[in-house]
């Protein structure tokens, strides 16, 4: 082929254009490779993770300068994982925390970045009280709350109606009458777990521990009465006799989802899973009520999830951008809509999608009757010896008083030395 | 020539060991151990961790179950393994296939076996519960809810997992026994039982001693099965010393106490180890050392 001058010009123009395009592409690629990658350990359950993945990809497209690398960490051992990793200078930039038990402990260990300067004043004023109390420690903010929660009574409306019960039980003794109508294995399913027994302890006027007063209440007369009442549920044809402590949570959910048990006690995180069950094809068959009142009060453990930034993080600023975005009212509304999670921001409750979510509204009634269980940096450890004692109680190896005393003495020796054990 | 080896051993084993022993004399926990941002602030407390542990009635209970767990497992590994090895040590059809199938429990990763068994034991949705229900039993035992049943359940699982290894080792031992000896005994009129007792068993001794000692060490140290099936529950009933030490370190974050557990466990294993070496030396089986 003969190269005419004209062709040569065209060819060189084309070459220049091509080169320019290549350079442009390279530059574009370079800008993405310059994006900061933040690592994120998340502990959400299957249904929540679906929503989270969606939100993270939305975040990445609106914030091209930040990439989020998510790793699932089992909720059951997230404390051990993060504590050990962060202590050794490793672990993620962002960790999802179980606010009330985790944050104060990690802050006291010096493992967290102080978020006080990284969260806007507007957001700080907008957190609900239940969310903010666990996120603060010694006057500083260490976590950005995402949700609040508490245990509530779940019931199968049709099963209750079939026994002529129109409303949920209002008192703990009424709860016993209710579930006795169902026979041994169909009234209520409960857990052999320190966390699940708390409403009964508070309902009978007892308590756990007070860091301010340096007193342990779990072995007080009233607490023992609550623990004994919980134990009786398993022995008077009320609660499903708990015969498998290893699989009890899953078995409780399976029974309730399949209409094999009329009531359970659980938190907002489980509602999306409950609604996937065959017993709740008609979703209004699933109802949430406050935990019944006891002779000494009414209570449920205040909890919730939040996000913390590891002090090892080299990109705390970008990490803060991410968690501030993820906990903004608009994103909380999506979690509320998809997973019935209770927002941590007051303004989110004004959004229509939250306001008209009746499960959230039902849970809000429980939040008003919920109990602050924060117990300082050691608060996360209180269940370690609590749960085995409850297991021994329910398997008939310990009396309520002996179980309570064993919990109190282990707390006193391991967690709260010098505290007074109130009788 | 020795220097690189000494260096590697020193960094990989010596340093952690020494640090562990030192920590066991301190009150280190997650707040005092220190990290990149907070200086360590733990203090030496002498032998307090050790005296606390030895005085703790929970520790004595756990040590008791550890002994039961170790000896029950090794006993059943050996007896069942020997029976299977004897059964397989005869000419038969599909011997290779049987041997392969019997290896399955050992070949499956333990965490998968543990989850499978946890599902089998599930009450009321598990396989055993459903099976007993079909057989007309009103209520199956609470495999993971009753302390004694939970202990039986984890031991059963570990027996299931450990038998193949013992079987294979003993089968090797059986095949190494000189067939002429057995033939000669038969010609002399020894009964089958007598031949087993006086020829086969003595011939198995070197292998058997090694298998039992290794079994003792492995079972004593076994962690996965219990941790994944019962997590030590109900109420610490199935806790063994290793899972109990793990709990002190990673649930309670009492590093000083956990280190003391580590030292106690190590000294127990040193006893086993010395026994093992002595036995091997006595057998004159250098190949096994």
C-alpha cells in the first residue's frame, strides 16, 4: 500500500487519538487504584447481610474514592476475634460492635479511635438515649450507633386466638396461665442463657450489678425469685422443655416459624427470619408485645449495634465517612424497612417508612420498658459464667439460689473485685 | 551447623514458652496486657494463679472429666480398632473397599464431623431423636442438654473419629507378625484364643504401646470436638482442660491465669511424653521414635 500524505495525516491523527484514549483509560484506572480500601468486619445475620451488601455497593458508587472490603465474622465469637486481632495491631478498620457489652471494654483497652471529632454535632444530638449511653465511655464517643434493641414477647396470633386468648399476657403469672393452655411443648420456647433470663430478674425487682454503687445484685432475694420463676416455666408444663443447649436458638426459631410453639422471646434482629416461616405467611399473624410485667417491675435488656473504628486504622477519616453514611437516617430507614431494625437516630423515626412499620412501633413500646444493663468495661464478660449457671439450673443440677450465688461469686472474683454482694 | 536450628527453635518455641511461663506469674488481663497504644501494666503475683487454679473446685471437676474423656476414648479406640483390624486381617472379598470406608471418619475434617454430629444429636429435630421417635420411644434422651448424656455424646463422637487411625496402625502391626509363628502354634495344638493371646498380642506390643501413648496425648489435647459440639456445656459438664484454658484466655481474657493453665497442661504432657519416649526406647523401635 502506498502511503499518501493525506493518509499519513489521518493515520497519525488516529494514532494520537488512540494514545490519548489509552492514557485516559490508564489515568481512570489509576484513580480507582488510588481509592482507599477500608476493611470492615460485620456480624449481621443472613437477612441483614443482604441489605448491608446492597447498601455498601451504593456507598461505593457514590464514594468512588473509598472501597469497602467486607468480612463476615460470627456474632458468637466476634468479641474474641476483634479483641485478639486489635491487641496484636491487626484486625479491620471498622468493626460492628454489640454496643452495650463491647464498646466500653474496647475503649478501656485503648483499642478504639475516639470518634468525638469525627461525628457531626447534628448526628450526636440526634441519637436516641438508649443508643448513645452504651457508645460513650468517660465522656467520649467511641462508636456510631446503628440500631437499638431489646427482647420482646413474640406471639402467634392465630394460636393464641384458638385458645380463646385475644390479647398477649400482661403479667408474668398470666404468661404461665397462657402457656399452660398449650400443653407441655407448645406454650413458649425460651433459652438457657443469662441474657434471656434478665427480664425475669428485673420483673421480680432484682438486678445484676451496679458499677456506680459497687454492688452485685444477682444473688439478692428478689433476683433469686426471678431466677426461680424462670426455672419454674420449664417444670410446670409451660415452656418447651429445653433439651438441647447447643442448638437451642435455632430450635426455638424453627419451632416458632413452623407454628409448633405459640410464643418466644427475641429481638428485632430475628423478625425478618420469623416472617419467612410458614406459620407467618400472613404476616399479621406475627405480633410483638412487651415482656409481661412481674410483681416487682418490668424489664428487658437494652442493646443495639454500632460501628467502631480500630485505633490501628490508618484511614480513620475514610472509615468515619463510611460509618457516618451507613448510620444516616436514610440508610437506617432501609434497614428498618427490610429488616425491622430500630433506628438509632431520632429523626429516622419521622420517616414514613419507619413510622408505618408496625413491628418497629410494637418494639418501641418495649424500648420504653427496657433496662440499661451497662456495667462498665467488664460488662461484656458477665455472661461467661452466667449462662453455664443457668444451664445447670435448668438441667436440675443447681437450685435457683445456688445458681445465683455461683454467678455472684464468680463476678466478684473475676470481674468486680471488692464489690459488695447484696443478699 | 546447629546455630540456624537453635535460632529457629529459639524464636518459634523458646520465646513463646518463656513468655508464657513469665505471664503465668502475673495478673495480666485484657486491660493490663498492653498494646501498641497502652503500655503494659500487669504485676507479678507469684504463684497466685496456680494456687487459685488448684483450689478451684471447677478446675478439679474439669480435670476429673478430662481423665474420664482421655481414658474412655483411648480404651474404645483401642478395643474397637483392634477388633476391626483383626476382622480385616483375613483374606476376604472387597477388603480394600472396607478399609477405605472405615477410614472415612478419620479423613473428614473434624469440624465437619463435629457439626454433623451436633445435628445428629439435635433435640428434637436431629436424626437420633427422629429415629427413636419412629421406633416408638416417647422421648429421646437429651443428648446435649443433660450433663451425663452430653459427656457420653462427645465421647461417642470422638471414638467414632479416632477408631480408624488405631485400626490402621494395628492392622499394620498384625501384618508384620510372622505367619509361621501362628502356623507353628496351630501345629502344636494351641487354640485360636491361645494363639491370639500368646502370639498375636505380644507381636502387637510395640505398635500398640505407641498407638496408646499417642492416643493419650492427642485425646488429652483434643479441642475441636468438644468446642464445636457443646462448647463445654451444659454448665461446664463437658469442659476438658484445653477448652477450659481456652475459655480463660479468650472469653474471660485472663491471660495470666490462662498462661498458668498452659504451664499445668504442658507439665502433664511432659509426663506423657517422657513415658512415651521410655516405652519406645524399651521396645527398641527406633523407627517410631
